[in-house]
């Protein structure tokens, strides 16, 4: 049975970040030509973080319960963590301090009618709402048309992570940079696992992907994490061809855990023309590809 154990997550995350950092990168002398460990030794991390070796060893064994924010900041600096990794470390520490939690199934999220109206008011750009598990909870007409390959799965809510890893041929055709997408999806799911390790549906999703996809197992084992942020996404749509779009992902303060994603293309670009063509096609499709 798949579980997400916070102690194991801490141990594997810290050891993986330590292993990737060389003494030279950390500004430390590297004595001897042959080192028995990959990356930094535990005592070197302890030195850089300003804590005792015993204290760091306890942390790397999965105990962050007693670590203050100052210690966590020092550890993040010692390991050269980026913004997402630092946030993940703090999420893991928060879970370490909390009483042992049991799996919990969250109530099904229903997107408020006002938000559905906001989506429908965005007519010139694909816009959709998801949660941290990549469930597609709501989408405007243009987003439903854009993501028609993802929504072809009859399961509801449709799930982008499931499409990426369990429909690899279709996903490789749809996503121009499929390799990057697989890394980003696993890294964002790992970030969500740090925030909500007892989420029953997240545990089930990770278990399903781990069981059925060797590629997901590899990506998951990397311990990489990423934030949902703005960026670029290129897809090859089966009707209008290639679309290169700017993505804005916005956390919704009134709806914790939900993200609003909006895709746009510069005016006058081939992709803007493609989105206009897609809008015309979508208008003729009606509601044939519902999100739920």
C-alpha cells in the first residue's frame, strides 16, 4: 500500500540535496582525491549550517520537529536550496511538528458559480482551475477545446498527471516538450505531498502512477520539487497545430489549494491566430468535452 511518510520524505529529500552539492560548490576544501560519499558529508553540512553533527544527523534521519525557522533557513542556505526547495523543507518541518496524521479524504471541491462565470467571461484565452493533484476542476470553452486530448479520458475529474504518465503516446504527441512536462508534473506533485502527506486521493494518485509508470517512478525518486509559476507551454493540438503560449498560474486566496491557469499568445503571432481558430472550432463543438 502506497504511503507518504513525512520522516521518509525528510530523509530522502535532505540526503538527495546533500548528494548533489560538491565541496567546491559549497566553498569548502576537498581533501583527498577519493571521497567515499557523493556530494557533501553530513559533518560538512552541519558546519555550513552552524549546527552540531549529531543534530544534523537527527534531522536527516527524519526529525525536523525541534528545528526553528532560523535553523531551517541556515540548512536551506547550506544546501543551496532554491525557492521551491526551501518552501518544501518548511512544509516537511511543519508536518514533522504535527501529531501523527491518518489518511483523510477531503470533501469534493465544487468550484463556486461565481468562479465559473469568471472562467466563461474569459473568451479569448484558455482558462482552467485545478488543484495540487492536477485534477481539472473547471474550464472555459477554449480550455476544454485546447485540452481535448486530456479530457478524452472518461474519468472525472480528468487529471493531467494521469494523462502525462499513463497515456504516454498521446501525451508525447500533445506536449512539444514532453520530457520537461514529465519532470515538472512529478516535481509539483512532490511539492503537494510535502504540504498534504495524508491526502488520501493524492496518495492514491501517486500509488497508481508509481505502479503503472516506470518513468514516473524515476521522476518521483529524484526528490525534485517545483512551484506552480508562470512560464511557457507549447502543445501540438490535433486541430490547429502547434501553439506556443505564455502561462500564468495564480493561487486563489479565497480558495486555498486551487490554481487558476490562463494561457495567452502575443497579438499577431501564429499562436494567437491558432487560438482564434481553436475558438471557432470550439464554438462548433458545443459542450462535447465537459470537464466533469
